[in-house]
């Protein structure tokens, strides 16, 4: 069993981007600039956005964080997105999800200029991804592909079972793994809450991607010996011994599952860090006006 180290791989991706920033600066060119919008004060969203902003600073990108009260009107939010769309200094725009219930998430995503949509959530970019045109790939599945690539994990002809069909993780993950590319060329089974025989399907999987949002959902009896297990879940479990009052666990029962696997991602220290690295890559590509389909 080998741990897929998100800290190591994300650091390598960030180091590449930092080198590119150094080159841009030497040529007196503008550095990439990410704008992040955070509405309300959901503690998890605060953490993610803070770490995106911090990562930008580490590699020399500019970032602007726009914070709004959770009572912000939909119109005011949309107007701010329009301003960012029109601002030539801003290369990438990210609206941290979830949004408060009174705001229509679809309207907000649709309002982002597709050329600045570094999350890859705009329907135009989703469509491009599905038909294999160059575009921004949603950061979490993109980060997972970078991880598979870094460790040279064989994917061709493998059976991948993706658990969860969300627009931001499971569905794009299934598209990327089934592409004629490397990594890719998997036979993909996309599963969800209505899947009848999940355990049987998982037992056939060479690669399992778990994106459900439930601690310990994937148990050892669901995993074939030698499988690759990618744990996307981020679940907060109360833990009085921690200063924060909680600890993070994934969707996989790590201690029981890890010994059966060939490769597994830890939580924390796995996919989450790759998500940020992938977002930074998308932002670099946005700034250089060329989107990347890898
Ligand atoms: N590490 C990272 O960078 C990121 C981590 N996450 C984490 O990943 C997890 C998933 O996130 P996200 O995709 O946004 O979640 P969603 O809640 O949007 O989707 C969850 C999916 O799991 C499916 N599901 C729920 N229960 C079952 C079940 N009993 N059996 C099979 N499938 C089930 C749902 O099915 P149905 O469609 O039928 O309801 C749904 O498709 C969360 O823990 C989230 O915090 C998310 C984004 C990035
Ligand atoms: N528009 C939008 N884009 C997103 O990319 C987006 C989003 N909305 N909403 C929520 C999810 C979740 N997400 C994570 C990012 C980083 C970590 C991360 O850095 N995790 C660290 C630990 C973080 C910690 O310690 O709290 C780790 O796994 O090691 C996790 C999860 C991005 N998301």
C-alpha cells in the first residue's frame, strides 16, 4: 500500500507555477489574479477560501477576496460578478459554494464570464469538457487526475467506480476517467443513492473514487485487494481533544481499507490539497488566455 501524498504533489504543482510567475515578472508581465467571492460565514467555506488565497500568495499570484454578508441580495451579488467580468486585471473568478438558500446558484454560475470561470462550473465549460474541447476542468477531479498522473497509476482498461454524481465532483470525474487519454481510458460506473448493488460494483472496481459526504461510507468489505482508492470526502467529526473541536475524516474507513489497497489518498492531506493546486493551474491558464484540457 502506498499513500498518495497530496501535500507532496500539490507542492510540486505549486512550485511549477511559482517558476512561471518568476518568468512573467522577469518579462514585466502581469501575474495571474484570482478573485474569490465568499458569501456568509460558513466555517468550512472560510477555511477553503482562506487556503486558496494563501496559496495564491505563496506562488506570487494576486488574489482579491470579496466577502459579503449572507443576507446579500441576489442582484447585488450578480452586479459584483459583472464588475469582475469587466475588470481586465481579474483573470479568474470563483464563487465559493454553497450559497445561501435565497440565492439561485445556477444564475450565479451562469453570470460568470466562461473565460474567467476557473472552477469550470459554467454550462459552456461543462459542455466543452464533455466533448473534449480545451476548457477549465473542475478543480477536484482535475486535481485527482494530476495525482494519478504524478504517481503513474495505470488507468487504461481499468474499471473505475465513482460514488456520487454531483456536478462538481462525481459527474466530471466520470467524464475524465472515461476519456481516451492518459490518465483515462477507464470503464466507468457512476453510482449514487439509487444504485441497487453498490457493494458488488465496488468489489469489481480497480479504482474507487468516493465523493458522498458520509464518514466511513466505504468499508473494507467493499474493496477488492489491490484497488486504488481516492477519498474525496471532507467530513467534520466532533473531537474535544482538538483545539478546533473537530477533526476531518474522508468517506473511506481509512484504517480498515488502506491495507487492502495498492494506493490510497489520506484525509486530510490528499484530494483537498490537489483541488487547490488544480484551481491555481486553471487560474494560470486563464491569465495566459489559454485553457488546458488536461
Ligand atoms: N476534497 C475536496 O476538494 C472536495 C471535497 N468535497 C467533499 O466530497 C464529498 C462529496 O461532495 P459533493 O460531490 O459536493 O456532494 P453532494 O452532496 O453534492 O453529492 C453527494 C453524492 O453522493 C450520493 N450519495 C448519497 N448517499 C449515498 C448512498 N447511500 N449511496 C450512494 N451514493 C450516495 C448522492 O446521490 P444522489 O445524487 O442520488 O443524491 C450524491 O450524488 C463531501 O464530503 C464534500 O465535502 C467536495 C468538493 C471538493
Ligand atoms: N466554488 C467552489 N469551488 C470549490 O473548489 C469548492 C467549493 N466551491 N465548495 C466546497 C468545495 C470543497 N473544497 C475544498 C478545498 C480544499 C480543501 C482542503 O484544502 N483540504 C485540506 C484540509 C483543509 C482543512 O484542514 O480544513 C486537506 O484535505 O488536507 C478541501 C475541500 C473546495 N470546494
